[in-house]
């Protein structure tokens, strides 16, 4: 395990990208005036491969598209919610040409979900899963820990498609020690716990809540960490793993529910495979939350805690 | 090509574009007539070097048709040069054609997606950086409309191009003074455009956008300039050029010409 895995997701991934960029001059890194400790050495030592485009996310995406059309691999870096400003550029200059040609542009989106807790609703990013999932030809990656974020540095250059990468702003403990193949982005998910009652299908930081629930009642809950949310994953495998041997499935995401996110992915699999297994959803209601408070307070206000999940699961545990 | 041959070629491009409009009334004819001489100068004036046998030849100069739907006069040129068979021009917008009413990158010779305004210059900046990094001497040309200058992302790209000293990048503004709903002077008042680009660090030239030989001379002079500044060519044009009912209509953008009007226009400049 690399020491990078003990860093925040952004620094783990940037550190791994930096190592690749030193060997591969065809990789470029663009930042919309966003920094990170790991970016300092990259900026200083690879100035020819780094561009600060300024507070200009739209142009960052268009420039990245032009670079990719000339065969370069590009990583872009900005605050997650500020990518919405460039949504049309992502749609027209990345997703659309990706249908007919390789376009290897990797959108590193810092501050998934409520990561920027006290910064308020401009910085909360609760729409990105559903918005980005709706774009054709765009992969949506959602690591729960820095091991997984780190693995994106190897995966990203190998898949010449645009990718949206949700990065949590806080440091989380590793959830995948000993789980073989747990960062397989072609499969798109990893089974972290097995149980015989309720499957918890989670993504991003909610995977940690799911593990907390499962570890309070060993053997009862399965935990599936969805690390990729677009249609490119092993959908039948995910359906099998979230239903076989379970009485119910609960989806958990730090994002709005009922608008196309992880809950919709789970629902669509139930429909596609004609399953009547009960499905409960944990996520945020569609409001902008102005009330101050840190992430734990925000999550508690919206009932996104292990206790609330356990209570909803209780009827199927007996 | 001699100067009188260039003008004759421009007339041919214009007339072929009008003929396309007869079969494809959905194309934006008014804004596709203003850049006829600009594109004739680029493609026939020994300025833009491309390879019809290999539309993605790495050595090619890149052309980005950023004012997409207003560049349909590009199709006759690409067909004439051999990018695709000329009979395809009769099928613009028809089922299974490779020619849409807006140029898309499924058409050989079309680099980018151009259906939404304000994107081409930023993408061209990325291309220009990549070419320079690769030591590739190819140049990048972008055709924008003056209405497109309303888009904020254009000015993000303008600042970027100047800061990164992209002197392999050429922006040509088809300054026909009108967008969809009237005159630019009544909408955001872009004039004077040239000093704006100058202040942002571009080498700028203004030229009569319907004088094909002046266009060739101006574009050649700027193409040879290599002092770190990106280049802007403000080409003063007339929307619907040579068709009186388009030239005088503030709402010409969405006008569809009758067959009689097309016949009259074809007779005016055989």
C-alpha cells in the first residue's frame, strides 16, 4: 500500500498523477486556480505540463478538449460544484466528440457532497451524480477512500473517455484492505461486507456510514461500494450482488435523491431484472441548506447516520 | 491562384451555397453568405494547408468553424477539394447524409462540434498549445461571428491565448453586424472590436471581408508574424451578402429564400 493512500483523496490522486506525468510528457494538468499540497511539487517541477487557466472553468474544459483532440491525456482540477458553470462545455466539447473519437479528459471534482460543509450551499455538491450520469459517453467515478482515488491515476489513462471524478474533501480511513479487485473500475463496485438480511449499496463517504451500520450487526448487512456510477459497469453483477440472499436493499448517497443518482441506478436494475426486492433510499432532499454546521451536523439533520439506517433496516433483520 | 481566379472561385462558392439552400431550406443562408470570401481566401489562397486524402493528417492546419451554422459555404469548398463527393451537397440535412445543417465532426474536414456558439476559440487554444508542445508547425484558424463575441467564454479564451503567447492561433471574426434578433450595435455594442483584441494582447488587422485578395494578403501577413501574439482578423462583412432582401433585413438570420430569389441571386453574379 502506497503512503499516498494516507493522504486526502485529492493529494493521493495528484501525487500518483505526478509520478506518471514525470514518465509521460503526453499528460497535462489544468487547474482552475485551485491548489493542493501535492500540486505544489507538480507545478514546480513540471511547468510545461501544468497550466493554471485562472478562474475560468468553461475555458478550462474547452482547452482540455483541444488538447485531447491532439492526443494528449488531460486532468482538470476544480471545485466540484463549479463544474456546473462549464456543463455545456463538458457536454459539447467532451461527451459529444467522445462518441466518435478518443477523448481522454479527467475532471477532478473536489468537494463531493457536503465536503465543504461550513462553506454553505454554493459549495455543497449534491446534484453532480445525477447531472453527470445523464450525459452520454461520460464515466462517473466516486471513490470512498484514498486507495481508490489513487487507483484512478492508473485507470484514467487506460480509458480514452471523459471522466468525472468525485473527490471527497475530508480524510477517510481505507475501507478496502484485503478486498481483492476492489478498485476495478470496469466492474465498477466492490463487495466490502457480506450478510444475509439487507444489502447496503453506497457511494463516496456514505460507504463509511454503511460500514458502520454493518459492523454493528456482523453477518446481517452486505456493503457494496459503488465506485463508478455510469452505465459502463457490470450491471448484472451488481444486481446479483445486491439482491442474492438479501431481503431488502438500501441505497445511500450524499447527494439529492429522486433525481437520477445512485438510487436511480439501483431502481433501474430492479426494473431491468424484474426484481420485487424492497428498496429504501438515503440521500438528501432537494433543498439548499443554508443552516451553519459541520458535516456531522448536516448529515444528522438529514438523517444520514448509521442509527437512522439501522432503524430503517430493522424490519428485515428479524 | 491568381487574383481574378480567386474572385471567380468565391462566386462559385457563393452560388453553390445558394443551390444547396434551394434543396435544404433549413440551412442558415444569410450568415453562410457573409464568410464566403473569408473561407475562399483560407482554402484557396495558399493559407490553410490540409490533406483531403487524410482529414486527420497530423501535419494539417486546423480550421475550427466556431460560428457553425453560419459556415455552410464550407461544404462546397470541402467537396471541391475532395474531402467528400460533390453529389453529397445535394443531400444536406437529409437522412443518412454526412452533411448536417450545422457542421458536425462526422463530416470529413470538420474538426469540432459547432452547434452552440462560443466554444471554438477555447478548443482551438488547446489545439494550439498541443501543436506547439509537439513541435508541430501547423497553424490553427478559427472563424467566429461577431455575435459570438457576446459569449463570456470567448473572452476567457482570448485572455488565455494572449497569456500563453499562442502565435500559431488566428481568430477571424466574420463581423457582419447582426445576430439573430437584430444589429449588434443595438444589443451589446461590441464596436470597436479591433482595439479590444489589441488591448488583450493580440496582433490585429481589419479588412474588407468581401475582398478576397485583401483577405489573402492580410491573412498571409499575420500568419507569418511570429512575435508571440495571437492574431485577430476583423473581417467587415455583410450578412446575406449579394442578396438584397437579406442584406437589408435585420432578421435575415432565419430567412428562407424562395426559388425565385435564389434564381435572381445566381443571375446577379454568374
